C-alpha cells in the first residue's frame, strides 16, 4: 500500500510576489492598500489634501492660509509644552 502526499500549491518566493489587493470593503477604483503612503511620509501631500478640502467647502486661499497657520501654531505650542512619547511594545516611553 502506497501513501501519497497531498498536492500542495507551490510556495511563493517572497511577499513581493503576491499582487496588491484592495482592503476589505475597499472599492477596486481606489488606491490599493500597499500603495498608501506611510504616516510619516508625504506630509506635504496630506497638507495639500487638507487645503483642497478647505477650498472645496468654500474657503478662499487666504482663509485657508489663516486656518492652516492656526493649526500649525496649535501643534507647535502643544509640541513645546508636552514631552514627546513613543509607543515601544506595549508601553509609552517619554523621549
């Protein structure tokens, strides 16, 4: 009596060999999950999107500039008043 091994699909060479797929519930037409910028890159792109949103809701460029300047100042004062904290493992550490 001969035992036969079940047929397994071949292993992928690397993670890069898998095609990028949309996230669950994400329409095909949107950016693929793997193409999304990381939170630390493309800050200028996020700022540009914010400006476009402000203009879309009816603000002029000057009004958008005032809103952005206020937000930048709010973040700047918050950054100088509070120590920076980083999540390491499951603990927040002050840097």
